[in-house]
């Protein structure tokens, strides 16, 4: 299992309950694949550097995880097709 940082931006027009469900859903996607979620940082609503899908703001979430490549690939696949996530990035932590 390797360490990864996953940052994703949730579209800003979701209600608080819906936003929590999105975060919980993607956390569960990882934990179902035996991933250890080390830390969840909910950065809140921030301005985007440029417009994405007609949105000028987004809700940022940062996950620090210890995961297998299968879990990361599954997160990547589901985040790519999700309408609730407007951007995401997965970075392998070299520590």
C-alpha cells in the first residue's frame, strides 16, 4: 500500500447534505478496497482560478490515504464519470 493525496472539487450548487453524501460516497469507494484514510481535510468553498463547467467556485476536499493501485483506479474511474466532482487530482506521496 502506497500513500496518496487525492484532492477533488465538488460543484458549488450542492446543498450541505448532498456534499457530505458525495464525500462519504467517495470515501466508501476507497475503504471498500481496503484503503486506510489517514486524513480528510474539508477546505470549504474557494474561488477557482478559471471557470470550470460554468462554475466560478468549488468546494475543495483533500484526502490523505494509504491505498492499493486498484482502489486508486476505482476512485479515478468513478470520479471521472461523476457529475458532482468538477475536478480531481491524485498524487503519489513520496514520503
